[in-house]
C-alpha cells in the first residue's frame, strides 16, 4: 500500500532527512519519497498511516494524510 502526506512545513533537505528517518523508525526499509517543492511525502509498502503520521509529528512536522 502507498501512503501520501502533505507536509507544508517540510522546506529543505534537512526536513527530508528528518522525516525519512522518522518514517524508518516505524517502517524500516520502506521506500520514502519526499519532494520539498510540493511538500509531499510518499511511503510505499506500509499499511499503518496513523503510525507513520505519529512518527512525522514526533519529528516536529505537521503531516496531513492525502486520501
């Protein structure tokens, strides 16, 4: 399953690194695509959107699930 979030406060490479690390805390090895220009984060091969969202929030960002 693919999960996608809008993360408006993801603005730089550091943000991408922090969000990717946070996602990998709950979904080790899951492919993460983060695009700062569109503020989109996509995670493939995961089913638990709530756990991913919580990890991104814990990293200091404000994700919104895109359905």
